[in-house]
C-alpha cells in the first residue's frame, strides 16, 4: 500500500511540475463546450438576413406593404433597412443584403385607380432560403392587395387621397361603405364554409439540441487523446530506468501500473466534471444524472488508457508506440462516433461504430444524459469495463516485464 501511494504521489507531482499538460487535459472539455456553444448557440439556428427597401412612394400604402416584413416571425429573420435605389443596387452587387425591394413613386395612386404598378424585387443569388422567404411573402401581400382592390376600390379611393387629409364627411361615407362590405362578406367568413379536421398520425419528435449531439462525441474524443498521451509515459519510465530499478525491489510492476491508473482517474474526475458541467450549465444540454454521467466518463477514460497502454507496450520503441497509437485513435474516433456523431453517419456505418469501444461508451453515456438508464444499467456497463480492463491490465504487466 505504501508503494502504491508513493506511485500515485510521484505521478501527481510530475503533473504539478508540468501545469500546461494538466491545464490542457482539464481544458479540453471546456474548449469543446465553448466552441460548440458559440457555433450552434445550444439550440436551433435562425437564418439572419437583410432586406433593403427603396420606398420612392412614401405613402400610407407603401408603409403598409413593408410592414408585413416587420412582424413575427419575419422580424427575427430579416433586418429591414431603408435606402435609395442606386445605393441599394450597389449594395446588392456587393452581396450586402438578401434582397432589395423597390417601391416606385405613384404606387398608391396606381393601386387606388386600378392602374398597372410594378414592384421590383432584386434577390441575392448567393443565398437560397431568405430571398425565397421575401419573394413568397411579397407575393402573398400583393395577392391580398389585389382582392382588397376588387372588393373595396370605391371606399379606398374616397378614404385615401394623395396629399390631402379627408374631411369628416368623406370618412363617414367610407366607414359606412366598409360596414356594408363587411356585412355582405359575413356569410362567407362567419361561420367558415370550410372546416379543417385535424388527425395527428404520430407525435412529432422533439427537436434535439445541436450541442446534445456533438458534445458527447467531442468529449470522448478528448478522452481518447488523453489516454493516448498518458499511455506513452510507460516508455519514458523505461528510458529513465525506472522499470529496471523497480525490478530489483520487492515492489511489483502491477502496483506501478495501478498507481498510474489511480492518478489518471483523479485527472479524469476533473475532466469529466468540467465536461458535464459545461454541457449542463454552459451549453444548456439536459443531463438526467450528473453523477452517473461523470462517473461513466472516468471509467471510460481509464478503459481507453488501458487499451492504448497495452498497444503502446507491444510496440518495438517509443516512436513506434506513438505512431501506432495515433493509427488506432484516429480510426476509432472516426468510426466510433467521436469525429462525427452517429446521428450524422450512414446507418450501416453507425451500426458498426456502436460496436467499437468508444462507440459503445458514447451510446451508454447518452442514456445517462437522456434519463432512461438507471443504476443497474450503470453497474452492468461498469462490470463489462472491469472485466475488459482486468484482461488488458494483465497483458500490459506481462509485456512490461519483457521491456526490462
């Protein structure tokens, strides 16, 4: 027990003398959480664009036309800005906006007098979604104006007069006309002639937080990198003569490796707490069980270390161990859902990836986040890790004896 404690203390002191390595290990999940949150905002992205309006008419009707773009939800998607025609053209040529709407002078007069009028809409060919939204919205408004002109042309002409304020008599006549028109249309709109009967075939799946898809994959990729970096330390111990000196003492190589496991687990506790806390409170990803999720990350990280140190000690040299470790980590990350989440992979590749060590661990980790997994599921998974880890531990100790 004394030698085990001395081994753990030695490894922790080495880390204290290299604060950059410790900060890198602890900072990996925080950096990943920050980047994912900044890119995706912890939720669904809303397209943002700019609509330039060259209002040369400056009348009540032109203002009513542009008001359609200042209401929800378009107000969240488009920033409307007033500009001159030529300036708007120049900005569209530079690609500074999604669309340019030109309302010509005399638009209101032409509308009231039932004369042709032309609105000009210039769209940005480099964008697809927002210009189509502007085009469809403008089409709906124009169609509505057409039908309004058909049924209310006379009162509109008397009520809106260019350059003049209507007198009381004009307002009264227009009000009576609108009232009669409303009563005549009541039989078509109240009650509606068409009833809509809704049948929900299936419950719509809730939209998943983007961070909830990417962050588990990124955190497990960080665990693989940490495990690979610490796995190479066994070759440093061999180069420093630690293993040869240890062979002349009553202490066992298994105790040395156990001490390294404990010191690494202490580091992984900090890494796991940083990752889970960042997911829960920075990226706003719901975590059903913080304790089980954190403990699972620690167990998974130690298992990755045992796998990678077993591979490292079977290499012929430290350089070969570094190359082979990278050749193992990167394919595992790519296939096991660490570079790209399983939700974005083809089904056949995702099915294969879930059988890799990190793919299986990520799948289990997501159950602890979502909530369906319980303590018995954690115990079963921990038992699998314990059995596999014990085999890897024995293989590593056996191989270390041959390196001395």
